[in-house]
C-alpha cells in the first residue's frame, strides 16, 4: 500500500504471544510445585528432585491429573474464544436489530454513517455518529483513499470503540456508506461487523424507536491489526492483470466500463477486468411504495446467479471509481467467505497514471464533453 505507513502504535500480544504466555505460566506453576516438593525432600534428608530423573518424574505425577486438565481449560479459554468463528450475521433486518437492542447486548455498538445534522435529527437508539467522510483522505490528488492507521486509531478511540464490540453500520439513502465503513473496519482488523439492510430509512419505515440525543462513550484503548488481504495496491492490481488466479471486477456502470463515459482521466477499464455493475446488487422490492426509495441488498441466491456469468477464480480484486461502489460487491463476497480485496485508488488513480495499461475505447468529442461534466459531480 503505497500511501500508508503501517504502524504498531499500541502493540499487544498476538494470539501466538498469548499462547506463549500460557505455556510460560504453566511451566512456572510446574517449577513452583517441583520446588515445593524439593523442599520437602530436603527436610526429610533426601536428595533434590532435579538430581534424579526418577524423582523428577515422581514429583510431576504428584500433581493430580484432573487439576492439570482443569487448569489447562481455564488458561486456554480466552484463546478458544478468539479462535471461534464469528456467528453474528453480516446483514441485519431492522426488526432483527431492534430485537437485539431489546436484549440489551453490552457488546453491540451501532454506528450511524450519516452526517451529524442527519444524526441529530433522529437516529437509532444508542447509535454513535461516525460520518463516512471521516474515513476518507486525499492522497496525491486521489480522493476517498482509506485513512491512515494512526488517524483511524485516534478516531475509534475517541468514539470509544473496543475490539470486543459487535459493530452494526447503517446509512441513509446511500447504502454504499455502510458497506464502505464495514470494509474500512475489517481492513484494520475489527473482528465482528454487520450492516443494517436498508439503513435508517428502512428502520424509520417500519416505525421502530428513534431518538435524537447525541450518544457518547468514554474513550477506549484500541489496537489496530491490519489485514493486508482486504486491500489491493496499484502494483498488486497490475500484477493481477497477468494472473490466472485473480479475478478483477469493475463495479462501475457498464457505460463507463466500455469507455463510453468516464469519471477518470482516461476512457476504458483495467485490462482483463470483467464488469458487474454495483447497481444490480440492490433492490427496492422489500419496500414497494413509490416514495419509499429504500434500497436493500439482493439475496445470496440472486447474487450467485449474477456470478455464473463471471470466471471462477480463488482471489478477487474489486475496483470502481474511488472504492465505494466496489464495497457493495465486497460485502456480498464476504458473505460467501471469499478471498476478496478492494483497490481503493480504483479508476481515479489508475486512469491518472499514463504508465498503466488500459483497455481503451476511442470516445467521440460529445462523449468527452459529457464526461467532463460528470467529473464535476461526486465520485464514488
């Protein structure tokens, strides 16, 4: 990742280090027990256990086997908890999340990715506000890059996020904000994350409780654990264009993929990429009222039907214009436990680098003029 410096700001014990600590603790307990028995032998004018292997074996067997078994279970229990797979659903329906709130789960933390003004006008009870723009940064004129580790750490510590928290993200009428937030937290190693399907509009449409007070938590102590498998750099994406084991998917609209329009510096797409328009990943069928305008994710059967048109490869790199559209695809692939990453520089960065290859299309002057007008708008 060319624009980030990986920092270990608050180093803590990894899973392997914790196991070593447990082993060390067990060895210390054995030595204390052996020393205790050695002192007993001294008092009875017998030799020290360390001087005779037979006595050493006898000393070890002095510890009841059931006690050692019980002790090993106690010491390994925290490690077993960490090793257990996440059993929380990645996608919540509004009533499911409401029920979880009623159960008063102390590990549940709901994050509102809308603006502060929208949050203050009304939000899901207990929700903390984290506007999506706070998870972006501009690097070398490339907008909406993922924020650097130190900035992310300070941000989540200020919000009071803890590693044990089950985070549930929701957005307004733009579902990409919640999927982009989830990807950011997964890249920085937060273990349990979910999305509210349909966001706040779906919650409000179902007449579920709303509050408008600003919720705050006490600051926390948070350690990031970067997961490099979740982010693809420009170089990694370039290598993938020549790989038989990596599928590159362009999540932009088909017209941009074909080079009929662009929000970047050039027309076309990354070589060997296939197109899967992000808009096909959402439906409004759950909320059919004309004025609802609520988008929810398609179900996994529908998504797998879309995938039948694409090559099946073990590794997947996603891109769009600036990483947000691709995050919707990322979320659905995560529900399939796929090895998937987002190239967050995406077409904005790729098309701006003349040294990088593209599959071009020669646009007309009218197309160029139209694309220049579109570039003024928001880039996803």
